[in-house]
């Protein structure tokens, strides 16, 4: 029982229930006096804050009056549009209002700040998401298969022997064929390598022993002789290294959970009937 009371999701739902009750009271008040528009001091302060954030200064009295007039005009037209039922058949309006309901639950989830224990648990459960990718430094010599034709493989083997017997400081830009992508690459992740040479080349490159010329490895450009100069494996970060990222992902997950749990409760308030083929009646029992 105590553990359940400490669950952040329980807190979100409790706060959410309070807000929905508050919104319900507000809606009842609006319904009681549909001809009354009250522009509160809080709303005036909100307009002032928005103006100050945008223009880096407070609005003048005339500017503030203009802002309030615009808000009143918008409220009058909004209420008249509702009275005429203009929101009923507008898919954009319907979708936007549904999204705003989800935004409310998202905001509730953002109210609770996770502690280190919760973040550490989340980090350990999602190791792949936060892993620091391995990096590789390598050199490559390119052989253009289109130019060399059937001789390309023989040329590759001959050049491989020459490179294997040379010292590490050889100017590899003079070996093989010219390549616009470069010859030496430092501290690249697998996706950075794949962006240039493709996934198959990358997979083979990360399996090559360090310090030896090997190949040829094929890419979309042709054949390559490669030497891995240094390589670090993928590793798991500490919480301090990725705290902000873990926090963002943790909150996003709480938002998803809250929306998933809140919607079925809201749906229970409605009796849903779908007219048409009997097969469609299954939708009414679907909780999604």
C-alpha cells in the first residue's frame, strides 16, 4: 500500500483528477453566465509577461489596452462560434481540442521531478538508449573498380602487400586512386562511417584487427584497403554523464503512461453506440 502511494503515476492521476474537477467547476460557471466575460488580473499579467518576453520591455498603457481588446474580441467570436456549433464538424478543431487534453496530462507529468534513484533505475532499464557508441580511427586506400575493371582485385592484393610492408607514416593519398571522401578518419562512430561508406562496409570495418592493413572491403564506391588505427568499444555512461537526457526520457515515459491510464477512465463516462455492420461493434469494447 505504501509503495503504491509513492508511485509517481498515482500522484499524477491524483493531481489530474483535481484539475479536471476544477475545469468542471469553471465550465459550470461559464455555462451559468454565457453572456458574461470576466478578464481577470491574472490574464492581464499573462498578456504583460508575453509582451515583455517578446519585446524585452513592458507594454505602454495604449498597447496593453489594445492587447486586452484583441483578447475580448477573440473571446466574443469564440463563444459565438460555439453557440452556432461551428466546432462540431471541424476536424481540425476537434483534433486540436483532443491534443490539448493530452497536453494537460503531459503538463501534469512534468510537475514531478524524478530523484536520482528513479533516474538510475531508468538508465539501467534502457541501456541501449543511452549507451555511448564505440569510436574508430582508421585509414583507407581506394581502388576504383570502374577504372581498373577486371584487374581491380589483383591490384588490390598487390597494393595490400606494399602497404603491409611500409611504415605507418606512408602518404596513403598517393596510393590507390583519388577519393574525395578522405583517407584518414579519427574517432568516428558507426553511423558516421556508414554515412560515407554504407552499413556493410561499417560492419566489416569494426571487425578488423587494430594496426594491420586488410581488405579489400567493398563499398558503393568500389574497393578499399583499410587499417584500423584505434578503436573503443561502446560503453555505458554514468548517470552524471547523461542526467539531462535520462530526465527528459523519464518524463516522456510518465506522460505516455499517464495518457494510457487516463483515457480508459475518461471513456468509461460515455455510452458509445456505433451504427452499421455488426463487426464494428467490437470497437465499443476496445479500450484504445
